[in-house]
């Protein structure tokens, strides 16, 4: 009975089992090949992504450095502009002070001339009011200034 069962299984069941096992083996090999291909693609994509990340970091650092240098240039320009404005204001103030000083000196000279004429007119007893008298006193005061 065992021999008869063995021959029946060998003739009818064994080829089906063998064919099924071979098909299963081929399917597993195809799946393994597909898995290896997908693994290689994943590694390539990972390398590509890492490269893109490195480029993005480099670009961000470069952009940050550019922004910092631009900010430094703008700050330097603002400081220079402020210094120039301060120097202009100082020069203008000095000119205004000089002009005021000259006006004050001119006013003092006129006042001195008027006082001198008033004193001289009291001394002489006559009123000295002419332009010639004024020029005479102004010339005398100027000669005193140059002799100092």
C-alpha cells in the first residue's frame, strides 16, 4: 500500500507540489530583487537628500553672512553720515558764533565811537556829529587795535 501510495503521489501530487514550490521560490527571488532595487533607490535618495540639505545649509550660512555684512555696511554708513552731520553742525555753529562776534565787535565799536563823540563834544563844547568826525574816531580806534 505504501508503494502504491508512493507511486500515486509521485505521479500526481509531486509535480504539483514541486511546481508550486518553484513558483514560490521565483516569487521570493523577484521580491528579494525588488527589495534590493528599492533599497538601492532609497540609499540614492537619502544621499541626494543629504547633499541637498548640505547645500541648503551652505546657502543659508552664505545668506546670513551676506546679511550680516550688509548690516555692518549700513551701520558704518549711518555712523559716517551722523559724523558728517555733526561736523557740518559744528562748522555752522562756529560760523554763526564768528558772525555774532563780529557783529558784537562792530556794535561795540559804534557804541565806543558814539561815546567818544559824546565825550569829545562835551569837552569841546560843541556837538561833533559829522561823518568826518566819526571816521576820524574810527580810524584812531583801528590804529590802537593794530598797535596792540
